[in-house]
């Protein structure tokens, strides 16, 4: 049993919304008696309700017709299930069944991978935006110096007051930070993006309008901050002073550095490590898939490139785009999605 079976019994309605039939899922999970499986569905429905979700969005009861003998037909109760409903059913199914235990482990792994992926993306965005804010703040102060600004503390504080509606010390107190903490280092990507826009637009305004002297430059900085704050209010977004402070950005930088270190594979060990991380399912799983569908997957065959950078990028594509298309690297086979296969072709044809 593997991911392909679950995807192959998926249905899509006229609105391109995916769903699964309960009776087909019961067979996949090796429930011979649908009455027993119905009890599992009811448990899953209760779990859905207790989580605050609308059960009608995930469990749609309907009646299907089954052929009995040559002429007779019988109406059978079933459900159309969302992906989330399938997840809840598997979590509430009998773990003594090997196939159920495997799927419970699979979903736990997928959840953890999604958490790690979300953390990685946020870390990456924070670092990129933080570096950009630093760069554009320097440009802004250079432009301010050209405009005749002498008191940089007052100039700097003007955007805090009008972007946040508070003085810097009050912002730090509201976000429960220490006075010596760098506020920018504790902003998430959303808050950093607002500050980056503030820095670029304040610099552009001072240059565009050829603003001179301390008071006028501070007023320009104030007007930009005030306008951005007004826009955030109009869009009903979270006000910057209400965005909770996050951990120091040095920890995000450390996580990314550790990840990059782990992915610095040598050319000699590339094939071995790739096979270890992305090994195919066992022969029994392959046999199960072939019994469901005889269609051959789209495939692509390449020799491993010599360039270590290409090898590293290739490994990342295979790691982040698993699915059902066949990629052959020498004598090794890997499953990637259509998008993954497209990226591999684009990479290898450069």
C-alpha cells in the first residue's frame, strides 16, 4: 500500500473538487464489513465536529446503487469524503490492521514535513527581508544625511510613531521584549515587509521631492509611515504593533545553515544518499499499484551529471516533489510529480 493507491481512488466533481468514496476507502483499509467501517466514519465525524470544523464540508452522506444478480439492484448508504475526512478516518481506524498503522505513520510524517517546510519558508523569508531592511535603512540614512539630517534618533523614531502609533520603547514593552533587543530581529516576515516598504518609500520621497533639512525629512518619514499604517487599517490586516514578537532571527539563520550543511553532499556519495532518502516502496506495494492501474507513468531517463551544483539541485527537486512520475537515474528509479519532472528536465537540459 502506498500513496498512489490513495490518489488513484480519488474522484473529482464538476467543480474540480476532490473527494473519496467511503466504500472504496474501506476496501483499501481492508475493512470487509462496511458496518464496522461506518462506525469508524462516525467517530471521524465526531472528531471533525469537536475540532470546530463543519462536518457537512467533509462528510457528505449519499445513497449509491449496487447490482445484485442479473436484474436486482440495492440502495447502499455511503459517504463522499474530503481529504481531511479521510485523514480523520485513518486516525480513528483499527491500528491493529497493518495497512492502517502504515497510513497513520504516513500521515504523521506528512504533517511533520509540512510543519518543517512551513518553518523553512518563513525562516528564508525572514532572513531575506531582514537583509533587505538593513540595506535600505542604510540607503535611507545616506539620503537623509544628504538632505541635511543631523539628529538621526529623532528621524528614526518618526516612522515608529506613525507606522506603529507608539514610540519605540512602548512597542518593545507591548511586544514583551528586552530594551536591548533589536526590534527588527524579532519581526516575522509580514512585519518586516511593512518596514521594508516604509524604508524604500521614505527614501524615494526625499529624493523625488528634493527635500532638505531635518524637520522636512522627518515629516516625509512620518507621512510615509502614516500612509502605510492607514493602508493596513483599510485592508483589515493585523496592525504592526499587534503582531507578536518572534524568536531572534539568529535562530532562523542557524536552522538554515544547518540544513544547508546537511545537504552538502559529495559527488561520490550522491547516488547512495539519494537512494537512501528516496527509496522506492517495497515489491508488494508496487504489485498493489499495478493491480489498480496498468497505465505506465510518464518517465524520463538521465545519467547523473558531473557538476556538483546540478547534483545538489537535482536532489532537492526529487526530495520536494514526490508523486507518481518515473525518473530514472542510471539504475535507480524515483517518483516525482509532473512539476518535479518538468524541473528535472529543465535542469538537465541546460
